[in-house]
């Protein structure tokens, strides 16, 4: 699991090196006409024929890329390549999670069109970082087999897009109790001054917004589990034990039991077991 957490940001890191990476993370639905969330074809080739590949690259294609990653993970399970399984499972999770961020589904992705620039990092980073202790981190029970992955990921995209108006409106509502000097702070970044929201504003916004971020995180986690399980089933349910480099020792088994117990009680963070908060899992970054 530490490998999953450590490499979960790998797709974002590729964006600075690979010019083809960025549109895999979002879809600006307004770029595809009226009611695009309900009208766009689920099949990539049909979408290309309808909109052109240039348009899909311009406005993003995260739901289509999720399906590509799902297919690659399935094949990795099928050939029982443990390195490929870890690689594609981690990348697939990242893209599914991106599809659950409302601002990854709109052309107004940073509030830049409504004088709310900086909203993206506020919703996606500041709010969860500041309020994580209040989150419910226990997702639903067992993973479920997904008969039609394309429909499921588009359902997630539609759900995220439906939240966009509220994400924008709540920022405006929270702003009524702040002045510019208390709402924003300035920080040097790459040699220039950049405006960010203040901690106090982020907390006020989070209070009005709750539990939206937590709910989206849980829905993303559930869908990741479903897609992983589906890939394994579609690959013929290969024996996973044979893919381990070595069998777990007693210490590892006991540590896993402790984590599972804390997870079921929603106490991973309180007991210091949440991997994303550990320096070793993040690679010290």
C-alpha cells in the first residue's frame, strides 16, 4: 500500500514532462455543446468521430482515459505482471479521483471566469488538508463488479459537474464575511507574487461546503475499488498470492490487521496509521 500512496501523484508529475498528459486529468464539458454530460458518446472512437480528436485534447477526456487505464490494468492481471498491476492500478485510481473533483469537469476550472481564481486548490487541497480530521474515511463494504465501466465513470463525471454551481456559489457566500485583506494572502512562487486564499477563509468555505469534499472522496474510493475488482475478475481472477515477491511475515500481517481494525472504526488518522500522512509513504516529499 505504501507504493500506491507514494506513486499516487505520478500522473501529476508527468504533466511537466509529457505534453500529452494534461487532458487525461479533466474534461471541460461546456466545450462540447448543450447538455454534454448526458449527450457525449461513451466510446472513444465515436467521440472522436463526433467532436474530433483535437477538440477532445483541447477540452480534456478523463472519462475515456479511465477506460483505457482499466483495460490496461485488466491485461496486466491477465498476464500476471505484478509491476504493471501496481503501475496501472495506481494511475487508474488517480484519474478516477480526478473525475470526482467538480472543477475537473468545467471550463471554469479555477474560478478564473467568475473572479474566483484560486478556487481549484482551495477545494482540492486546502479544504481536505485543513479538515481531514473531521472526515469519514471508511468507505462502503465490499467492492462490486461493474458490468459497464463506461457508464459508471460517466455517472461520476455527471455527478461532479452537477456540483460545480454550488462550489462557485458557496465561495461567494463565504466571501460576504471577509474583506480582501482577510480573504487572501500573497506568497512568492517562482519569483513572483501569487494570491492564495487564507486559512481562515478556507475554513469558513469548508464549513459551508461540508460534507461535499468528503463525500466525493468516498465515492472516488468506492469506484476505484470497484474498477480494480472488475479488472481482476475480467482477467480471470488470477491468484494474487503468486504475484507477491515474498510471503508476508508475521509483523506485516499484524500491522495489516491493526490498520484494518482502525479503518473499520474510522480511526486511521487518529492512530497515526493513515499512509498518506506518513513521510515514508510520500517518499519524504
